[in-house]
């Protein structure tokens, strides 16, 4: 019995020594192991994760943005802007994917916290009653029950998946639209249309100029023919005048010869011949009567010539009167048109408002005397334009495109492209009124010349020259009063209200930004803490074993020193062993429900998978080439005034870079957690340092598995992505400035405006050419009328000359007969 008892004591001592060594090793392991979190910490983390999920789901407005964008599809397709629509849809797609990843990460963290809560209940750190009471609560209207939260998140994920499928469909349709579009460049198409318009204008100009040249040549020919006809007519006139003079001299000589023959007959009769008959006197009287008729006929012909000249002059004056009256009616209609503003008033001193008395005239630099619109020194728009550089604010330090001041509409034409002082409509009205008055004076002078002298002497009632001229003073006063009311500045109360609203809006915006930043920071802290506890939660049960064994060894040592019999000590030892065995059985039952540590092979496979994922992410993306290609297109797109398209493309690259960075960081965190788990396996003697070293000496796809090398590799990739993000922020700022500088209503609206301008220029060109052609037609008509008058006069003159020749021939015949009869009488008397 004594030998067996000593052997048992030795065995017990050896067992105690073994247990003590094992407890020391476990203590060393416990120093490196994290402790379990408390129940309050787990509850706070669950609430924070639920709050993060609610913030993500409620703060995003993906539904409204996507609906608004999908509604713009037909409009953008009609404008042949499929590329812009595709970029916007890709932005929405990246946002949806990012929101989905954040929700899934938060749900995973919440699930890990729920598992940790179950482990606390199994470890009797928490109770089922406290767990049930906690899950019966609600946070911001949402119960904390995991089943309800999973259902809530599932519906949100289903909505996001449906939205992603809709986005894929829209992207396919956008790609088809882009393929169908002949989308070289909008501005190239505009330039082509401009070139075509220019060619058409040149052709039209050539045709009109050729027609005008032909008409000028015909007019020159007509003028030369008219001059030749006038010369011939003058020569014919001179010939007829010389013929008339010769006829008059011959008639005078005939009368003298006739009178001398009568005297001879009388002398002979008086000589004493009583039987002789007296000479016939009737023939002499007839010849004298016919000779008297000749000057009367010449006077009638000269009167007819004067009447023809007066008729042609009156016709020309009537045509001129008709043209002047038509022009006056046209000017009157333009002046009476309501769209034409009143004439600009030029004064050296205006009644200016008190707040505007410090203003300086932009043209003559006079301060506080008059507005720039009323400057009397520079009245024409051309002189005023030479004095300034900006047509919007009348400044001399910058041009119109670089003007950043508020743009007000012109009070004359309501346009926003020029200042009121540079509007050409009032100047046009003044020119029309001056032209009206001058034409009125010319018309009155022509009317006075055309009126007979009796009427001009008898007309004593003065006529008002300005009776038909429209008055514009009242309209000008009403217009200026309305403009003063519209341009009146805000008073003090209105300014205070506006400043209060602006301060409230800015404070609310700052508070919302701070709240969002705090929520995101809290979510990241919770993710990091939960991930670490989830990985290191498997060896938590051994802490109680260590504590119980420590208590057991201390009790055995204390009881061994006490006095007592060996049997009592054995009984006490047996009772203590039974208690410890029951406690260990209960803990083993708890351990069966707890997750065990992974094997070394599983950890190695996970590390390799995480490294493979990192390599796939870093090698599969072509962010460097895409960003370089896009940044190279910046100047081209800015020159084409497509800053919005460039900004959308840069935002796409930004979303891709952020998404790649998040994926790399998540993979690196998972790999770091696997490395920590590998270290715990070595501490738990599930793996050895030699196998760990051999594993880390290996390489996967050319990359060593050493954590330091992997961290350095990933750090360089993250630095590149951060640098790219900073470059993208700079590009976005420049794109925003470009968009602000662009007058970017719509490309097709600009095209329509240019087309309208071309149409106006064509109409003006048509009007000018038609007016010139009309003038030439009128001149041709006048020439034709003058030609007809000349022909008529020439024919009448011809007939007159022919009749005159016949009369002269008859008179000559009668004279010869009378001369022969007188000779016969003389001969008869002489023979008697």
C-alpha cells in the first residue's frame, strides 16, 4: 500500500508539473490574444451598423436621378448626343455599384457583430434575456431584429440590382444610338454648313454682279445711243434752222424782185400806153399772204417743241414724286412700329440717383453728370465701341467673353448681348427721322415747282411739315420710367432678408457635411474593430480554462501545505477533480457550438486568393491609359466648347479609380487578417514557424507572398491611385471653369441662331440687289420713255420738214409762173 501510495503521489506531482507547464504556455498565448468585447460595445456596434445602413439607403437619390436621366434619353438622342447620355448613365451605374458595396459591407459587419453577441451568450458574458430585450428595441423606426434587418436590406439590394439591369439596357441602347450616329464632330458639321453657305453666297454674289454688269453695259450702250441721237437731232436742228434762214432770204429777194417788176410795169403804164391792161395785183397779194403764213407755222412748231420738253420734265418729276412718297410711307411705317424704341436723348447733365452720383461715364470719363447712354460727346455707336472693350459692362480692362459681372438686358431691344448705351436701334430711329425730314423738304420743293404760279401766290395758309411725323417723347418717358423701376437697387430690409437666408442655407449645408463625414468615420472604425474581433474570436474559450487551472494549482499548493491526513486530501482532490471535469464537459458542449480555428492549408489558400485578387485588380484595370488618353483630349474638347462632355468622362474615370482603390484596400485588409490568423495558428501550435517561413518564401504569379513585399507593392499602387485622384480633381476644376466660361445653352440652338443670321444676311443681300435692280429698271424705263419722246419728236420734226419742203416747192413753182407772166406782159407792152 505504501509503495502504491508513493507511486500515486509521484504520478500526481508529475501531472501537476505537466499541468503547470501547460498553463504557463497558455498564459503566454493569452497575453498575445485579444479579449472578448463587452455586451455594451457589441450593442453599440450593432446600432452603428444599422445607422450606417439607414444613412446609406436614405441619403442616396438614385431613384430620382435615374428617372430624370432616363426621361432625357429621347431628347439627347434627338440632338444626336448619345455619347453624353452614355457617360451620364455610366456615372449612375458607378454610384449604384458603390452604394451596393457599402450596404453589403455594413450588413457583413452587422452579421459579425450578431455572431459575436451569440458567443458572448455562450460564454455567459451576456444572457439570452438581455439579448432578447436588445433585439426587441428599434433604432430610428427600424427594429434591431436580424431577420427584419436582413429582409429590409434584401429589398434595397433587389432594387439596386433591378436598377443595374435597367442601366445595362440603357447602355446597350446608347451604344446602338452612337453606332447609328454619324458623329464625327458637331462643330465640323457646322463648319461644313458654313462653308456651303459661303459658297452659295459667293455664287449668288457672282450671278447678281454679272447681271448688274450686263445691265450697266446695256445702260452705257443706251446712254451712248441717246447721246448719238441727241447729237444727230442737234445737227438736224441746225440744218433746219439754216434752211429756214435761206428760205427766208429767198422769200425776201422774191418780194423785192416782184416789187421791182411792178414798178417797171407802172412806169411803162404811165409812159402813155392807154390800151395796156394793168398788171394783176391778186397774185402779188397771194404770194405776200403765203409768205406771211410761214413765220406763223415756225412759231407753232417751236411751241410744240417746248410743250414736248415740258411734258418730259413733268413726267420725270412725277416719277420722282412717286418714289419720294413711297419712301416716306416706308419710313413712317418703320417709325410708327412699336418694336422701334424712341430716339436716344443726349444731355450733358442728368438727374441721377443719389446712389449713382459717383458713377463715371464710360465714354467721356465725366463723373456724376450723366449716364453713359446720354453721353453727348460720343453719340454714334461706332465711336462708343472704339472707346471700350467689353460690350456688356463698358469696361476697358477685359473683353466681352471674359466678363464676370451680372448681365442686364438692353432697355431698348431687351437683348443681353450688349449694353444699353451700345444699342443701334435709337440711332437707327434718329437716322430715319432725319431722312424723313430731308425727303419731306425735297418733296415740298418739287411740289412747289410743279404747282402753277397762281396757286403758289394764292396759297397763304402755312402747312405744318411735321404733321405726319410721329411724336416719341411720351413713349420715351414711359420707357425710361419702366426701366428705372426695373433697375432700382434693393433696399436695406430686402438685403438683410437675403443675407439671413444665405447664412441659414450655408450653416445647414456645413452641418449636413459634418454629419455625413462623422457617419462615414464611425462606419470605418466599426468595420475595422469588428473584422479584427471576428478573426480572433475562435480561441476565446481557452481563457476560462486557463483561469480555472490557475485556481486549481493554487488550491493544491495551499492544501498540500496544510495539516491533515492523506485520505482527506485524496477525497478533496477527487471532489475537486469531479467538479473540474463537469465544468470542462460544460465548456466542451459550448465549444461544439463555437467556430474552430481554420487549418493551415485553409489560411494559406485564403492568402493566395487575396493576393491573386490584388494582382487581378491592379493588372486588369487600364486606368493609366484611359486617363492619359482622356487628358490628351482636353484641349480638343475645350476648343469644341464641349466642357460638359469632358467633365462627365473625367467623373467616370474618378468613379472607376475610387472603386478600384476600395477593392484593393478591402483585399489588403482581408490578407492582413489572414496573416494574423496564421500567426495565431503558430502560437496555438497548429502550425510551425518553419512551415510559415517556407510558405512566405514562395511566390504567386511572380509576386512573393511575404507580407512586407505585398504591403510595399500595394502601397505603390495606392500612391499611384491617389496621385491620379488629385490630377482628376484638378481636371474637374478646369472643366468647371471652362463650362462657366462657355455660353452653353445648346449646340443646336447655336446652329439655329447661325442659320437665322445667314438667313437674315441673305435677305439683306437680296434686298440690296433687288433695290439696285429696281433702280436700274427705273432708269431703263426712264431711258425708254425719253427714247420714245425723242422718236416722237423726231417723227414730228420729220413730218414738219417734209411739209415745209412741199410748201417751199409750191411757192417756188408759183414764183416762176408769176415771173414768167410778168415778163410776157412786159414783152407785150413793149411790142405794143
